[in-house]
């Protein structure tokens, strides 16, 4: 496959290029080239519009007797796509553009007119300055003031860009500090909200000790040293007036309290001497036993 892409040609050993006869061609011969329309144009014969970039097989020749500082000028021949009328245009080295010559007219381009007007104004200004020195001085003053304003604006832009760059370098640090401040503020607000909720709960709910409640086992009363006071949590209003405790308790608690109030206290324990005397046993004192 590599042999197909070789660009070298075979020359026999007895090849002599001086023996090749030179072809005689006319002085201004035309060449067939492939090109695109350099500008949009309209055919003068049929009125067909040819847009910029349309491809053509054109004939190219050198314009005789015309050049621009030694630069050759070329002419191109194309045919209209609708009526096949011949259209010619040539190069314009002075304006780095192409100029329509025959068979078609170039479409209107507003930016070309603006450039022409600017060029005319510039030439008129130069002519006026040549004839009026004071006008030239005024124009130079205006130009220098405009340049100073441009330099000041440029300096402001550079200073702004440098400040933005410095801020961008410290943006991460500032962002971290800002996030820490936000987190601390959120924690503080959350703690305040929890304290307010706890205070409201303490105001609404109250714990009341139940002094007298019956034993759940039904046995005798337990020892005072091992007994733990029972606490009942009741709900009350958050106002200034404290309601009655009995009105805040439920019906079951009221019943328990009423039963506890009706239960009699257990009889006190009798002493050992009284128990022995009741059995008919007499105890002597220590003095009598010693005698």
C-alpha cells in the first residue's frame, strides 16, 4: 500500500532535460482556476443575485498595463448561474479587495460607505490644518486631551483588575470566616430557642409530691427510712394565678387521695415490758439482782 503514495517519478539513466523542447505559449495566456465569489453581486443581464462564497470554475489572466507598485493585477472571468452571461472582476491591491469590472454590479455594503466618508473627513481635516495653523493647534490639543482620558480610563481598569485579583485570592479565607460566623449565630439562636422552650415547659407543667397514697401491694406500711416520696406531674396554666391542686388532678388521682385519707394509721408498737407484764412475768431491777 505504501507504493501508491510515492510522489517520486522514475527517470531513466539516459535522461537529459536539455533535450526536452520548450513549449511556446502566448504572452497573456489564461488559466482555469477554482475560486469563490469574493463579494455578493447582481447580474446585469438577468438580475440574478450571486452570494459571497459561491464556487466557480473561472479563467484567470494578468491585466496588461496595470499594476500597483509592481504588484500584478489579475482578472477573473465567471459565468452567471442563471443566464450564463460573462462576469469579470479583478483584484484591488490598494484596498486589499476585489473590484467588479463587467457584467455584474456589487451589492450595497454600508461599511464601505462609512470608510469612504471617514477617509474624506480625514483628508478635509488635513487640508484645513495646512491652511490654518490655529486649527491645527486646536486639533492637536483635542487629540492630546482624548489620549489623556483614554490613559486615565486604562489606569482605572488596571487598578480595578488588580483589586479584583487580590480579593479573589482572599475570597476563600473570607468565605470560611463568614461560614464560621453563620454557624456560631445559628448555634446561639438554637440555644436561645431551647432555653425558651424549657422555660415554657417549666411554666406549664409542675411536679407536686403525693403525700398520702396507698400501697400497691396491700401489705402493711413500709419503713419510713426506705420509703421514697412519690411525685405527680400536673399541668397548670401559665398565668399568674395558681389553680387548686385538686382541680388539676384527674379523677383517678382524686379517688386515690380520698381513699388514702380514710385509711386509719396503724396502732403504735407496745414496749417489751408491757408485753411481759401482760404474760404474768415480773422483772426485777438491776439493784435488787446485785444485792
